[in-house]
C-alpha cells in the first residue's frame, strides 16, 4: 500500500501545471491532437458549407449548423444563446471563415 501511495503521488506530481514530467507531456500531446482533429473537422464543415451556415445562422438554426455545433462540441443547452450571438456577428462571418470556425470551437469549449 505504501508503494502504491508513493507511485500515485509521483504520477500526480507530473500532471500538475507546475510539473514538466513525462505524464504531463503525454497528456498535453494527446490533448493537442484531439483539439487539432476537432478543429480540422469544424473547418471542413465551415469551408464546404459556408453559404448554408450563414443562411442557417440568420434563420436561427438548421441541420448544417447543428452538425457544425455537434462537431465543435457546443452543449445543446447553450445553442440558442450561441446562435443569437452568432447572428449579431453575422457580418464578420460573411467575410471571415476563420472567425466562424473559431467561434464554434470557442463555444464548444
């Protein structure tokens, strides 16, 4: 039991924000890979469906916007408020696909 506690303490120390241990490094690399994959999937939806997404944002929703929000991980309970925010920023999204991608990812947390 004592060995287990020592080993657990050492592993947890590597996961703190102050640690640079191998566990923290592996965790950071895995998180970065997941975020890059999610970003790529959201970017693909935005780039291939930009006019449709703009129309659905203006209309208050639609299947393509729902798919984009699902992919970005936007919680279902937050979506109505996020769509209202996106409607306010619609002029920005018309000329800036990256801004729309970033907003979706930000709302997805």
